[in-house]
């Protein structure tokens, strides 16, 4: 999918040079049609041998019986734990992490200095920093948070020691989720973040302009800030780990690789997957498309080992989680979590009521 599909042919050529009896044909497809194309392929029993797979799709595709379990000779302990968990469904590992991303806090160091604040390390410090950046730093807002983005909200639940599913039962109405919702709500109630995100708005613009001096995002934002901010912004921004409550857990995303049960070339397919997991190949892939390696040992050499920003992402990946690998997660995330989160942040709904609604609606959709 995406850039990976466009660039993977380069690694495929390298693989074929050392495996002349294997031919790898890469078919690039757009992300917005990939899910439906793969579902259709499974239904018609015309799947590819190997596919890139969105991490939140793993439960759904594993549930169809279409995925080949990962062979025992692939050591899954080589991956970051949060990324590894995305491919484990009902105790069986059906895929391997290919590349990863996680979220950290981006902040304007010049505005923080003016406001007299240092990078926040706790929930209380994050709120105090947002207040100071607005009141003393002169920023329009203290932080940029989305009123309806489950990927931004879930880390606060995890940081508070909570989760959204336990023992195959939804736990949206737990005290930990309610408390996380109340904390998230406060930024909106206190006017520290915008009530809405204008169409076409890119937080990079607000960050460069100084109106939105803090936000959470992944590694791709570093180059966007450098491009849009140019020389004027150099030395005026930095990144910091997630603030802590009980933990400092972040969200882990990225992509997995799977082999389909219907493949006539399973041995060759898994051999190609193993090649893509080699630390030297993972580093080469990072240099090609800027995808962070899922294999931890790939971070021990080159720019990944020396660049302080990349190292911070590497450290954050050691404390990062993924949403539950259940078949209906995408539906629950968009139709339930995002909808109720927006009611709580800007619609006047209480955190308790929002959590109760999430629990009822998610439970009615179910885990299967």
C-alpha cells in the first residue's frame, strides 16, 4: 500500500538476486481501497502470497481463517512488544510487524521558554504547560487535541492503567476510562485547545505559526515541520516522551506482513518476509521510505542509533500499545469511540455518560 508499495520493488530485486529461483511481483494499491480489495480476494480465494496489513485489520482477517500462522523459526521477541501484539489474535500469531510508528509530544521550545515551562513529564505538568503557553507564552491555544480521534485519546486510558477490553469483554465504563475522559475533557473546557478542527487544517501550520505550540504525533511530522518552518524555526522546537500518569504509554501503529493460507508459495513467501525483517534490510528500508524499524536490533547502528530525535521515538516504542486485535475494532473506533468522545469534549456530555454509551454501543457490536 501507499509509498511502501511504490518502493518495495527495490528490496524485491535485492532478494531475487540472492534467491534466483524465486520471482517477487509487487502490486502497489492505494490505502483507501486496500481493505476491500483484500476482503474480496479472501472471499474469492484469490489472495496474494504476501500482503502488507493494517495493524487494526489483523483481528478481522485472522477471523476469516485466511492467514497462515507465523512459523516457529521466526523469533517474535525481536520486535517491539506493542507492535508484536498487533498480530496476535486469540493466542496465535498471524503476522509480523514490518515497520512501526508511535506518538510523542512536539513542543515549541521558544514559546515554552517565554512561558517559563519545561517539557511536561506528568499529566498535571501537561495541563499546567498548556495553560502557561497560552497565558504567558502568548499562544492562541496551549495544545492541539482532536475532539474525536481515538488514536489520540486511547494513550490517556493506557497511561491511567486502563484498557478498553479485558478477557474479551468491553471495559469502556471502567473508572480508569472515565478519569481519562475527564482529563481529556478539561483541555476543551478550559479553552486550551480548539473546539473544532477546520477543514483542511494541518497542525503543522499552527505549530509553525505558534498558535498551537504543543501536539502529539508520529515521526513523519519532523520533516513536515522542517519543510514548512524552514530556517526561521530551526532550534525553536523539540520532542518529548509521553507524559505519565501511572505509565507513559503511547500508541503504536505501522504495518504488519502476513502470508495467506491460500498461497501456493508459502515457503518462498515466508523467506521473503524473513528477508524484510533482517536488521540491515530494515535500516535500508528506513533510509528509503523513513519507516521506523519494527526489529529492535535495527536501531543499534547508523542514524537510528545516533539521531537524538529518532532515539526518543525508539525509547517511546518500548512503552507503546495497540488497540485490541478484534474483528470489529475499526467499526467500534469510528462509530462509537470517536462519536462519544466528541460528545464529551464539545457536546456537553459528561465523561460518565460518554463512557457508559461507549460501553453499551461497543458491547452491542461485539468482539467477534
